[in-house]
């Protein structure tokens, strides 16, 4: 395999090199052998049909960063644990497991990390509403001198702004 | 161990450059920026009508919620926000990580190179 993303640090919007899920551990091992010895982070993104798992690894010699990603099917989100290569991946995998519902095979520590109780569905999947988003007022609603009717002084046609991804009717956000 | 550069320790604000446009507040994924402002009329010499300008009253970032994504810095059209290599001091006080203009202004004076 060619060095995944070794060299230039991937900037915003840069495509992250992808390997098949079956080659995930091997890809991480090759990076580690190439001097990328420091796991920066590991996380996931819900892509709908699949969940993308992303790792960023740095080389402590010069702090160059490499990124690598893989996809697991949403219907069977299982992936080999990175802890065999980077023991520090344990924390990130525990978080990714509880937030995105991904099972890491070989992860020795499966204690919950951030959530007191695991909700029925992992909270960071796109279809889930975050209750705190419904309960808490959005700071972005503030306007200079907004009237009591929610319209801006001096520009009565302007409607009050709404936060992205939060349902208009609070009740819709409740599971 | 050397600190990886560029250091993203905290976010500094230049209150003079901020126009209270609310873009950063609305784009922040964790809703951790709170901004207060009001409008004032300014009469320019020679202008027929006074202009309305936003005046910044308060600006606070809750570093207990901030995830250092930098989106606020990216979206600010007026370069009023910048990374600082300094970091927010730890505190045992609940709410002690909500830092206002005085603190954020100090961090703008020492922006990191990115
Ligand atoms: S860095 Fe991200 S989380 Fe922190 S204040 Fe800016 S937009 Fe919000
Ligand atoms: S985006 Fe910039 S100018 Fe607009 S409110 Fe935020 S800091 Fe101020």
C-alpha cells in the first residue's frame, strides 16, 4: 500500500485516503512502521448508508500528520480495533462506539466513556435529535434590538433566524 | 515533548474589528459563543440620512463547551477572531470557563502564526 496521506498535512476539504475495512489494522500498522507513532484522534462520521471511521496520526519526529479512513456498513458497523497498533486508541474507540454505535473487535475496554446511560440509539447518528438542542435557547437567535415579536427593529420583514438541524416544533425533537 | 505547531490554545477577539454580524455565533457547532449588541445611529458629515451601526456590548466563549474546531475563526468576515497559543486557565468554578471580552481581547494581541 502506498503511504496513506504521508507528507503534506491534509488541509480542510482534502480527501482522506481510504482503505477497505479488512485492511484497516494493516494500514495503521504500516503508518506506525513509517514513523507515524502518535495517534492524534480516531472518530467516525455518519454517511447514511455507511459510517466512515477516520484516524489522524502524527510523526513525533517532525509532527507531520497522516490521515486514513475506512467505511463500515450501517447495517453491520463492526471494525477491527486499532488498539493492537496504538494502545491509546482505546479512549477514542470507546467514545466512537457509544456515539456512533460502532463495534470495535478486539477493544479490551468496553466501559461507557461519556454517557451515563447508553440511549436506545447512538446520539451522534444524523437521524437522532439531541435533547439539549431543543431544551436550550440558541445563542444565534439574538439580534441587535429585536422586538418582542421576534422581528428586527427597522427591518420588519426579516424573520427570526433558526438554528440548522433543529426542528421548528420542539415536540418533533423528542424521541 | 515539543508542542505541535500551530498551537490552537484559545481564541482571541478584536472587539474593534467585530461588527456583531453573528456569523460565528450561528455557525459554532456547540453553541458556545454568546454575543450581545445594540444598534446606534451615526450621522456622517454630508450624508443625507444617518447610518445604523451595530455596537458590540458583550462577547463570551464558553471554553467548557468549545471544541477548538476553529469554525468561528474561519467564518468571521472581518478577521476579528484568531488563534492564540495561550490556553484558558483551569478552574474549579462552574461557569469559570465562560470568558468575556476582556480576556479574549488579551488573546488577540498574541495570535499564533496560523
Ligand atoms: S472553535 Fe468551534 S466550538 Fe469553539 S467557539 Fe469556535 S466555532 Fe465554537
Ligand atoms: S463573525 Fe466576526 S465580526 Fe461577526 S460577530 Fe463573530 S467575531 Fe464579530
